C-alpha cells in the first residue's frame, strides 16, 4: 500500500514556560481560537478539529511532538509494520495524552533528531462554531500545515519520510542564510506542496539551532488575514524573523514571527497544490522571490546572529544526532 495522499499533519505540541505570551501570539496575533486554557495548558482551534496546537507548561521551549493523521486503520497499520520491520519501536499513547492532543488514540515513534512522531486516524471534533479573528485556515486534505527543521543528516531524514510515509520530493533550494550556505529539501505527503522542509549546511554538517524545529507553518484563508495578522503581531510587540514576502517554489505569501519559545511561526497564504500528473522537481537559488526581510537587519545584529549560529553549530558536532534508520 502506498501512503502518499493518506498522511497529513494533524497537530503540534509545544512545551513552554511562557503560556501567557503564547496565548497572546496565537489568539490575538495569528487569530486562532482558544479551545482550552488553564495554568498548565493551552489548546487552539483553526477548523473543525478540537485541537490543532497545544502548548503545555514545561522547560523545553520547543515543539516536543508532531501529530500526523492517517487516512484509516489500514494506513496506520502499514506505517507501524514498516517501523517494526526496520527496528523502530512503536509505543501506544495513554488515554490522557490522547485527550490532551484532541485525538481518539495514537501511537508514537522517535523521529529524526529525537522528535516524537505521533500517528492517529481519528481527531476529536469540536462541538461549537469557530470564533476567531482570522476568517479561516486552509487544512482539509493537505492537513494543518508543515514543519521545517535543520539537520546534520539530511539524507537520513529524507529516507525516513520516504521509506515510512512514501514522501515525494517537490523541489530543492540553496541559499546563504545567516552566514551559512543551506541546502533545503521540500517533501510532500499529499497535495500540499510540502509537509516537511529539511535544511542542512553545505560542506561541514552543522546544526546551528537550539530547537528541534525551525518553524511551524499554517495557511490562512485570505491575503487580508495575512496583512491583519502581521500588523496585530507587530502591534503586540512580537519580533518578525522575516516580514511579508513570497517563496518562489510553493508561491506562498507569508511572514515569520518569533514565538515566545524562540523558534519561528510562519503564517502563509495561497500556497500552490501539486498536480501529480504534471509536476516536475526543480531547484531554486533563493528561498524568497521578494520580501521576507528580517526586522532587525543591522550589521551589529547580523554579526551577533551569525556568531551565535556558528557557536551552536560547532557545539552540535559534539553530540550525535538521532536517526531512526541508521544502524548503530
């Protein structure tokens, strides 16, 4: 059984000590609906699913799990069988953990970089109409959005998604970012141009980021949603990693805001869908065709940022990166 078209991003679970700023960003800035809020946990809606983004109190300041929805039990059983055939442990999530994520049940495997990949078939549906600042978000067959990560083992990450989920390469981008040359692969699991972006430094493989995830993306229903969310986020005092611009490969118009945990959140609009009959993999020499300028672009800031990235990259050489399909 091919799993292409049968897998889509379902949710993201974040751990942070900064719940109040996270609520401000996602509710008042991006425009999501708060589905649950207490001193230990926040949950947000963007469509008929009861929960799409969950922020749990804790020290990680990172995405600590991503959820991926399979079309049916047969598709889920196929992934589980593929994992076990490759020596990857599969564990069942507890009923309490499933409730936290807004799913009926799930199983989990350790994905690349040690980021848990959680697999489910049935999401809990919300019982009340949406009430949020945004007019809507694009989910459906393409899922919630996408994630991007940096890695020292890009071939292993591509192999993981290809062998286990039948991911297909949409295109590649090569560009110097923050002082280093990055090669980025964009993988699709369904009609969405990409559900996973994988970035690696060229030559010496370094990982310049503290977090496992570089950014999480969701797609707004209109360009007005983008413009208004951008202005709201700036008014609320959130720093823009990249102001409004457009990507040449998926054509998405978007901006990137720095979250209270330090990784980035991308809100986009009008990303192209892939026509499997006519699509041809391409290569690009820029991540943006216009815009996406950093809010702080001064020389002093660039030097400080590049020095910090380089130092973290060198430190990453001391720690082996987890790759599920790599044999000890």
